[in-house]
C-alpha cells in the first residue's frame, strides 16, 4: 500500500490539509475557511475551538476525497499562522479567551510601556518590540481574564501558539509542545541559548509552568490519537519557515519570497544568527536533530494587496488575473511610480506615518501604465528587503525562490528578475508551506532518508532570467528610491 504524508496547514483565513507522496507530489487536498472576529478596530481574534474543529473537518474530507484511511498515512506535519496566541484551562482543555491573531494590535499599549527594553529583547530574541509577537498577547489575556495571573501562577493554565493547541488536541491532551521556529516568535524565547528566557519571563511576568516543551522541528510529537492509534506527528514549523524548507532552501544564503497579501522574504543564514541593524527580524528557521538553522526575515506590508486595491477600490481591473493582461498593453510604466504605503512602510524604512503616493503622471498616462506601476511596486519593495539581507548576511544572491498567489503573474516575476539581477525560481508545487512541513514529518519518520533525497525530488515549473539592460534596471530602481524618499517627506498633519 502506498503511504502518504499528511500536512495540516492552519492559516489565518483557512485551514487546509494535503496528502503528499514519496516524490513530494501533491496528490489530494481539502480546505475550510475560518472566521476572524473584529471586536474593535485593529483587534483581530478567532475562536480557538473553531480552529480545532476546522482541522477535524479538513482531515476527514481529505480522507473521503482521496479514498484513503489513516492506515495510508506514514506521518503528520503541522504548520501554522505564527504568533497567534491561545491560553486554555489545563483541567477542561477549553480556551479562557479567544485566540488573539498575529495581526491584532490590542496589546499595543503594553508594548509602548516596555519600549525601554528594546535592546535587551532584540539581543535575546532577534525581534523588535511589537504587538505582532506573542508576549504582549499573553500578558493581555492574563490581565483581561478574571484571576488570569493567579490561575497561571497556580499552574492551572497552558499557553500555546496554534501548532501547540492543535498538537494538544490531536494527541488527546497528552502532548504540550512546540518547535523552535514557533517559539522564536513569542518574544520570550532565547534564540541563542535555545530555551525560554528567565529574564524575559520575569520582565513579562509570565510563569514558566504556562509554557510548552520545545522539541526539534522534525521530531516525534506523539500519536495523533484523535485520528489514529498508530500515526505520529513528526514535523512542526511556523508557516514562513516551513515555506523556506519547502523551497529546499537548505544552504546558507538560500532565499525565498512569498508573494501574498504582503511579502515575506526569508534568507537561510545557516548556523549563525545575524542580528539586524536595519529592521530585519532574526528567527530560528528550523531544528533538525541538534542542528539549529537561522534566518533573516523582512516584510513588505502591501504586496499582492495592491492588486486587490486596483480591483476593489480603483475599479481598474475586474479580476486579479486581469492585472497582467492590462499591464502588458504597454512596454513600461512610462516613468510612473506608485508607492503603496497604505499602512506605512515596512523593511527597511519602518515609517508608520507614510501613506500611499503616485509620481510621474503625465497627460499620456493610461490605465495600463498605472496597473503596470502597481505591479512593479511589489518587485521594488521586495528588492528593498533583499538588498538589506544581502548586506547584513554578506551574501550574494544568485537565485530567488518564489511562491504565493501573486506568482501567477509572470510579468511580475520577469520584472523581479530584471530589477534584482538574479534568477527567479518558481517551484512545481506552489503549496510550499505544506510541502515544507511534509518534508520535516517525512524526515522525522524515516519516510525520506535525508535532505539530499528531498532535494532530488524538488523540481521547478519555470525560471526567469534578467532580460532588461542592467543600466536601465539601475536607473528604474533609482527612480523608485526617489519616489520613496518623497513619500516619506510628505506627511499629513492631523
């Protein structure tokens, strides 16, 4: 009987399950939308019990559509939306508050209160103080719920990111664990000592009894006894790190960029954790056995969301796919630059006050120029992040591996290659997050022998090489930098 790896990908807007075979081919999939709750502006929460129910649903549907049973599963991998925080009662197994989603800003006042500890936190965790990470969310829940702190100190409560919550439920409450890629996003895990940091726990007043055990990313997390008496969870990783692994970025200097609503670029820096001076995050990429690998991470706030804006707010296109066809009607943007700083600028500018701007419009500017300039902005912003990575890691980048919804747009990928002056590699399987954790589960269970075997199966569907003259590419990027500078100079006084 052919055996498969089951990968569960619990994301912010959906939960998905996949079956991969020994060649790393995606054979079957199932999906469920999950709801976000918005109690107040800037707050984002989810019902943690519903997240667990969505996993039960997709796994059952997957087995039905594939005509398989759990006997066909060699191992399970779990990947998840990172930083999202859940605290539950040890006795009942029920959450004491909604899951606070990574995007939520409700713990911002607490972050502002601890701003003076910025350097201490950065030196231990590689992170910047931000409500994005779990620490302030934990503090918010313990302060908000009646006797929260007291119950935590009495050992009555458990904390976990989404991976931990799912493992706990899949193992019928037997395993309370996470992996370093998720632990490193909490803001109280020391990425150098590879343990929960006593000094930071004291600073945040978080009892250690609340925290899960940290195991390697590819390790035995116990039997998923909710589904089967025999199948073990053997792989766990946060979504972006899983995508890095799924792109087979196993060597130091390997780089991937995910083009979603925003863009997430991660560079494998090997066994060295490089602390950024330019606003990049340092994170644990994964741990296999005793070997810990690190990554630098940079974020573009508005990536594919600029296409959504063209479609929904500007009515310039009726579908996202149409953006490529409209942009191809012209040879270039005719000097038009769009800086989509709708919610400020991310890496490397970190300007929260900046707002979107358009430059270079003439009487000859058409809809096609405008759409093309919007697509080019995604590539320019990604180059901004990658240039900082190259500088800080002292690495040359000869290839960029890409994934995410916007990679359907071949014009964008060609322009990215032109402007970055490197090869762009589009993998055969675009579900790189699920594939990455499937690889980890397969390694942990012996389904695959080693990473060399995985590399052998990893294949591409397309590559893009620079076609634009280098001189022109340099000139275009200089124009972009000028547009960003002007955008940051223009501030609307409230």
